[in-house]
C-alpha cells in the first residue's frame, strides 16, 4: 500500500481529505454513527464513483476507501469530536509523524 505525505498532497487529494474531515466532524458532533455495514456500502459506492471521476487518482481513492473499511471503530465518547477525527486521520496516514 502506498502511504501519502500529508504535507505534499496534490490539490485534489488535499480537498478530498478536507471534505472527509469536515463530514466526519459533522457526524461526530451530531452523534450520528453509521454502522460498519453502512460505511462499507457507502465506501464501495464511493470507490466506483470516484474512480470514474478521478481515474488518474485511483491509487489514492483505493487507499482512502481501505482506511475507512478496515479501520472503523466507534470512538470513545469521552473524547472530543476533533480528537476522534484526528486519531482516525492519523491512523489513516500510517501513524508517521503523529502520536
């Protein structure tokens, strides 16, 4: 699997991560947690849709989808939404440079 350097993302990749972060924060703040089945279903749909639009970025799309499907755990509710999202995104980047 290819890991992406957060500091050297293309504009398309950076905007994709910004949208993921924004959407995740909104869900956490509203305490709406989809089931792992819903996430898998949506991720598979997104993979097909995104690959049709971003064929040159298929590795990145595959990378993002795999992180969502393979790593979803409902965050502990004693943390803030921002901390939970940061943990998920940190894990998505392979934990390099973060603790």
